[in-house]
C-alpha cells in the first residue's frame, strides 16, 4: 500500500498548506485526502501488518510521528518506532518529546481539571515548529 505524495507525504506541493511559510500539520490533517489515507491505513491494518518507513534517524524529526501517528493513536493503534536498534513505543516517544521541548514543567495557573494531554500537545506544537518543512525548501519550483 503506497499512500504518500500529497496525500500523506511530508512535503506537499500545495502552497496554501504553508501559512507563514511553514507547513501546517493541522491544515494538512484536515484535508480529505489525508483523512482518506488514514482510513486506508486503518482498513489495511485489519488485514495486514503495516510498517511506515522513514529515512529520519529520530522519529521526532519525522512527519510520520508528528502528522500520521496522532490520528492512528486516537484510533487505538499501538505504535512503535525503531530508535537506535531498539523498539520505542509511542508513549516513550511522546515522553522524549516532552522532555526535549521543556513541556514537563507544571502549569501553576492551569484549571483544576487540566487536560491530561496538555504537555504532549504543547511539546508537539514546539516539535512541529522545529521540524516542519519551510515552503522554500519543500515546494518544487517549475522552470
């Protein structure tokens, strides 16, 4: 099953997905093509073991962790990454992301019913800002 390109790839060629010059994973995740790609992965996983490959050494630098993993995790998948020859579960990857992005500091002004995923969401936003491609590097210019 091959789903990348503009459907789920890390460098879509649609300028409107690069507000302020950087790819917005939030906007990309709203695209019908992306949602169809997630649905195909979920359906494919009913019959096959799915492996999403990447050339990035660290999953925190890869759009698959930052763009594709969240909806798959929400769908109940147990996601694993290969890091330095070891298996790292998504929860471990998220904890590393929180640690690297300083998201593990408690918010003294948070409501009493704080969002249990608040640290992960904050760390995710900071990580995306660090690694999402810039339009000038991602969009191929036609000569």
